[in-house]
């Protein structure tokens, strides 16, 4: 992939990937960070990207893995600080910086792997098999996360609608 091809690839796909990863991470700034880091890694592998045939999927997978690594590091750091202070951790698995749409807020309440599967299926329009390959899960696990995610989103949306009805 030439410099010009890479620049065109970036221009055509960066915004879409940031939107997709925003739903995965729950935060637009975090999504921008992980997508830009993934593009930086893609730049180093740009000669192989053209032969791969799916450079956008490569960047999305890389960005997702970067996000998951950050969640794990943040969780371990929080636990370490809590142990040091002699108390239990007071924050969730990943930071919530808020300010997104209602759907994003609902998705943020899901466990990270469930949120990832939901975003890849409903936002990126990937099949169960594609999600399994990208996320390193079995197809059965993907189906389980989709079913549980749909149920959780439906329940939260129902709660939100009921709260709006009682508040109006």
C-alpha cells in the first residue's frame, strides 16, 4: 500500500471506525485514541494490508484489542490503588466519561465483551462468524453475548421508557 493509498484509506474509514469504536468503548475520545493507535500500527504494516484484502477489519480488530488492553490495565491499576489504600475499588471496569447518546449510555452498562459483540453485529454489520474471528471467541459465545446483550438492552430501554412516562 503506497502512502497515497494509505492516506485515502484513512480518509475513507477513520470516521466510520471511530463511530464504531465509540460504541465499543463508550467514549468518543477513547475511541479516537484507540483508532488512531491502530492506524499508527497499520502504517507500520501497510505493505501487508493490501495483500490482506480487509484493511478496515484489521484496523478495527487492532483498535478493539487496544481498547480491551486499556480496560484491563485500568482495572488492574484501580485494584492496585484500592489495595494500597486498604479499600475496595470504587469504579467500574472501564472509565465512564459520559456525554453520549442514550444507546451509548445503555451499551456502556453492558460487560465489555457483550458490548463489543453488540457493536460489531449491529453497528459494523458483521456476521456471527466474522465476530467470532475478529474477537477470538467461539460462535456459540458470540451468540450467547448477542442474546444476553439484546435482553439487557431491551430491559434497560424499557426501564428508561417507564421512567420517562412517570416523569412526564
